[in-house]
C-alpha cells in the first residue's frame, strides 16, 4: 500500500540540502561575481522541489506549498512596497531634507541619540510600523547623525531600539 503524501517525512539531513545549496550558490554569486541573490534563492527552491518530488510528493502538492509560502509573505512585501513609496514621496517632496535641516538646528549632538530614540519610538507607536518609521524618520535621523559626526551604527541602533521599545 502506498503512503499518503501527508505521511511522507523528509529526513532532516535531506531537508538541509536545499539550504546548503542555496547558501553555497549565494556565496559564489555574491562574493565572486558580485551578483544579486535572486538566482541562488530560485536554485534553492528548485532543489527543494526536486527532493520533495523524489520522495513521492506530487507536483500539485509542491505547487500548493509554494503558493502558501507566497501568501504568508505577501503582507510583508506589501508593507515594504508602501514604505518605499512613502520614502520616495518624502524625499521627492523635500520632507527628509527639511527634517534634516531643522534637526541640525534644534537638536544638540549630546542629546541626539536619546532624541532620535524617543522620536522613533513615539512615531512607531503612533503608526504601528517600525519599518515605516525607520524608512522615514530613520533616514532623516541618519542624515542628522552623520552630519553631527555620530557613528551611523549608533544612529540606526538608537532609532531602531526606539521603534522596538515603544511598540
């Protein structure tokens, strides 16, 4: 009697093959060829689908699993698209430049990290999105901090900590 597809277990070491393949191809693509990670991600998916097929999964089941993964990731992709549109409109409209100008005039360097942490926290709490906050307020904060000679890692860390702390 043939096993049902729900009963087929993929051994752990066999399940690692697509991940290891993707990491290896990605390392070669990015380090040696300075390419984008899209091909390695697709290659990892192809290897995973091949392994599932060889273990007895039907193509329809593999395809449904891929669709389910895409459906789960879609809200995050849409948020990233909207954040990108907000950032582009703010940069195009001069909002970021205005924030940098007034930030340099109002905020003192000694209080900058505390200030950016609080501002990002309040904005993230108000709108409910740390990605949007860092993509807008964080960009302006990065410009202000770098103009003040503050390390970019400290500025981004302070801003992101504010987003996470208040959210």
